[in-house]
C-alpha cells in the first residue's frame, strides 16, 4: 500500500466516523513515530487536524497530541520553525507555555529552596525561551552566571529585550546563544556548569534530540553538577509518543538512555514547578 492509498483510507474512516478503524490509525500512528517515520505521521496528522475529536470520539492519543485541535500549527519537522511559528501567532510567554502568572515564582522557589541553587553557581537554562520561567533566576544569580540557549532566534530576541528593559536583570549580564543541536561546548566555550535546567523542553523533543542533549551536556557539566528536567511520563509506550507539540516518554527508556550517555536518573515526580521532574547526575 502506498502512502496516498493509506491516507485515503484514513480520510474515508474519518468521513464515516469508524471508531474501530480510527483506533487502528492511532496504533499505526504511534508505531510510525516510534520508528522515526515522522513524515508519514505528519501527513496522517494533517488529515486528522480539522476533526472535532470530542464529538467524534477520536482516540485519546490523537486528542492529547493536539492533532485534531484545529488551529494548532502542525509539526513541520523542524524545531525552530515550530517555535518561531507559535511566536508569530501568540505573545512569547504564551507561545512557550500556559498562562500561569505565578509560575516563575514557583519555579524560583523550587530551584533556590528545594534544589539549593547558589548565587555563584554557573547555571544553564536549556530551551530558555522568553525567560517566562527563569527571569527571577537571572536577577538572583551573580553577574555572568546565567547562560540561556534556545533553538528559536525569535524567542531569544525576546529574552534579550526583556533583560535590556529590566535594570536588575541587565546588570547580571546574562549570556544567550542560539543552537539547534545542543552544542553547549561550542556556544559557551570553556564553561563547566554546576546546574542545568530544562523546563518544558524534553516534553517537546524526539528521542534523538534527547540523546544529543544528554551527550552534549555531559561534556560541560561539573562532576558534582546536576541537571533538572521536566518530562511527560507514559510507561505504557515502548519509547515515546507524540511530536513537537507534546511528547511523553517511558522512563525506563530514559533511564537507560541517561546511563548510556553518562548520567544517573532519579525520578522526582510532581513538584511545584508542574510536569514530571527528573534529576540527572553525572556518573
Ligand atoms: C514550552 S517552551 C518552554 C520555555 C521555557 N523553558 C519556559 O519554561 O518558559 C519550550 C522551549 O524549548 C525550546 N526548544 C525546543 N526545541 C529545542 C531544541 N532542540 N534546542 C533548544 N531549544 C529548544 C523552544 O524554542 C522553547 O523556547
């Protein structure tokens, strides 16, 4: 069966609201993602995107991934395009998360009170976005200690502007850099970090990018350093499900991947930051 025939069958299933067939589509979709066949998976998502899932009873996995929510930009296969596109249609803080005005305070309390982040520690904010969540950390740390990186140049421009407009942040001289493959040692050469943080970033990454991030970060973390990262957990899938809009991971796979790249992984679970928190330590 070629891709077009398959897509036509899916379209017919949708027309007739054949729920059993849709369940098969769901299984097939998850398999495609797991096998790395993102292009075909995106085509299926495209076919499904204008259907109102709640009325039609389309399987949950497709609802969760926003595939059927009309209006959500489709994953284009390129992280920068996706986040830039969202930033074009939403204010930057909304493009990078939900509207939770107090979220950055909770995040600050978690990092400082619970994780014991010290003012003189070198801090790497992976996928820093607009600084929606870490703006108080910029002001808290000593001058030059905050380093933020992101794949979206538009979000980085917003982060820089936010700093320029705020004297308390500006005097801390945070550094920002763009990269699309987590090449930390290249974008911030000669630095070893005490503390790395990724809020709501692994929740949007494919497995190969998680690997890149862990391998590259392992090269620049101090032996006693820590890496806190949030994920969405789903141990019912083999590896992961979802796409750039949202990804869920099997933590057994994540633990093995961490160990292969030189990290231990502790599942902290729910925290005041929201999402499911993981703590990686170099081994
Ligand atoms: C949901 S937002 C969270 C932003 C920020 N951490 C926060 O909590 O406000 C996800 C961020 O990850 C960034 N991102 C996604 N894929 C990335 C990649 N491969 N490399 C670096 N940053 C990435 C996006 O551009 C975006 O800023």
